[in-house]
C-alpha cells in the first residue's frame, strides 16, 4: 500500500496564480525525487460549515480560497527519503512561500493507505 502526505492551506485569492506557479515547481521537484503523484486542487464546492469544514479548518478569510493537496509515495520509507531530498533541494529554498500564504494555518500529515481501488 502507498503512503500519502496531505495538506490543506488557505491562500489569498490575490496570490492564487503565484501559488499555482510555485506549486508547479514544487510538484516537479517532488516527482523528480521519487514521488509517485503530486496533486494540488483549489476549492470549488467547499461550503463554510456550521461546525467544521475545510475553510474553518484553516481559518480561511473571505478573501482566501482553500487548497487541498496530496503527494503519493511507494511507502513510508520512500516518503521519508524523498522529503529529505526535497527539503535539501536548492530550488525550494527561500521564504517565497511565506509571502504567498500563512503557513501557521496549514494542516498537514502523513497517512498510510489501507484501501486502494
């Protein structure tokens, strides 16, 4: 079974095109270092729930949209090795991401797949 890193982040709508360009670069780097898949998706049908929701989870403001993304790896060991290489990759160094969205409101984590159809 594969291993998946999942991410949810609020991005100001004014920064969306910049985020997309940066995500394209990052996705290429992840794939180059061995990720099986890299997906970034922008909210389309994501209502603000009364109790919980994607927008609530990242405290999205009226001028922000939610990005849901995931990266697929062969397994946890491959993920750990790939992430180490990605974090050391000079192409992703710098503070540009901090200028595009608030990383303190990002939700992320690693998940072991138990069903793949």
